[in-house]
C-alpha cells in the first residue's frame, strides 16, 4: 500500500507538471523558453494524462483567454456548468469562432504536434491519445506490478480532471478572491492552487497570462513556479516572463497599482 501511495503521488506530480508547465505555461502562453527536448518531456507528461492533442489544448485555451466568460469562450459559463466542466469536449469540433490556423500557427509548424493533432480530426486525436495512454500503462504493468499500474491510472485520471474542475471553480468569484480587476470572473482559489500546482491562482493568471508565475504574493504557493526556478538554476530554461504590464491584457491603472502591492488587494 505504501508503494501504491508513493507511486500515486509521484505520477500525479509528473502528470500535473506536464499540464501546468508543458501544455499551459509553455505551449499555450510561451511564458519561458527551453530546448525542444525538455518541451517534449513536459508535453508527454501531460499527454499521458489524457490531455489530448497539444494543438487543440492550446487553441481552446488561447480562445478562452481571448474572450473569457463570453459567448465565444469555448468553455464559458453561457451553456451551463456541465458544458463549462467537460461538455465542451464532447462537441468534438471547434466552434466557428475558433481557428487553429489563426490561434496556434506556432504549434502547427511542429511535425510532432501535427501528428498528434491528426489534421484537426478531434475524434481521431483523442482516440490516438487514449490508445497511447493504454499502451503506456500496459508497458508499465509488464515492467512493474498491478499496484504501480493502478497508481498510474488513478493519478492520470486525477490530473486529467484538474483543468476541467478549474474551468468551473476558478471562474466562480464566490469560491475564492480577486486581487485584480480583470474583466472576467476569474478567481484565486487556494485549495485548487495546491491541487493544480499553482494554476488555482487564476485571477492572477488572467491579469498576467503571459507570466510564467501565477502565485504572486508570498502566501500564494505556486509549485510549478518553484519547479521553473529550479530549472532556471540548472540553466535548462531562460527568457522567463514575469508579471508585468506588457504581459497583461488589462493595462488599467488599477491592475498595475495592485501589481505593485498585491498584498493590499482584497
Ligand atoms: Zn480562465
Ligand atoms: Zn492560461
């Protein structure tokens, strides 16, 4: 049982960092730079948590930031909480306002991401991801035992759920607090920030989506940011964006004033 618990925590951390650092802060926002090898490592860790095509993930997420909470937000609240949580994935198509060619031309230039994107056939791309996840777990089972397999499957599922839960919870202001006067309903939710390794500081993130750091004040623990600091110290990443006016779409005086003194906000 101890073996299972340790394996679960390790698998969860790897998959979660793959989603936060790989899919989100690197691919979707280009908030730092690194080698292709390290980029593929993090993206693979997210992919094996059933995150699907990296292109689709980045396209949908960039569309979310373009018009958060409005009708063209792919997982906005206009069609109810289930659509906001996972229903949007069941459409298996992009909405008319979302164009992969326009939103993620950088990712479509990469042959590896193009292969996993399956020419924008969302069914095929998700099926390829599912098959890859199953085959990987079978290899793991052959190399280890049933408890490690179970830990891997459950940790992958838990990590896969986190961005979906975040889409709902961190856009409900009553469940957290808002530091910045963004034009959306994004909220900082401490317990979710722990589970998602920093992504729960979602109001901060909407104020500064181009920043590699989401936990801004001293009490906002951001595990992914600590990992990025470690990688920077190891000289594995560089050109790291920090919260600053040029990484914010909200160039309001209030946002910038709060940026200087985030601890004063309520
Ligand atoms: Zn959001
Ligand atoms: Zn984002």
